[in-house]
C-alpha cells in the first residue's frame, strides 16, 4: 500500500505563493495567512483528496477572551519567533477545502 508523503501538517502556514496558486488569494495579502486545519492522519490518507484550511488575520495582540478555546467561533493563537510574538485570529466561518492532489 502506497502512502502519501505530507509536506503540510495540521497547523502549517501556507505560503502566500501557494495560497495564490490554490485560488485563495488573488494577490499577496500581508495581513492574512492560510493555516491547515485537517488532521495529520487525513493529510496522509490516500482516500482523502481534500485539505481543510482556515484563513487567519494577523492581530496586534491576542485577546484572552478568544484564547484557549474560550469562544466557539473565534480563536486567537500566538507564537514566538526569536523575540517577536505574532498573533493570529482564526474564524471558523472562513474555512475552505482545497485539493490535496
């Protein structure tokens, strides 16, 4: 049985270039990123032809009211890159399905 090799994992950020190629953005959008939300097992499954993604907006600072799954439809995630903290807002209503092929 052949199994897919996945360069994407759940939580991966898709590059601006890939986002344009997938038809999610018409041009570079410096305040938005695409995040993979499909489970890793689905990304590797030969029977799964699609990947679920969510469009995230950059926010200046994560709001604790939206952190740690406190809100049903919105989530703020932050991560630290060297000394810089980046925060993203995820809205569950802005989801897309793209082909994994």
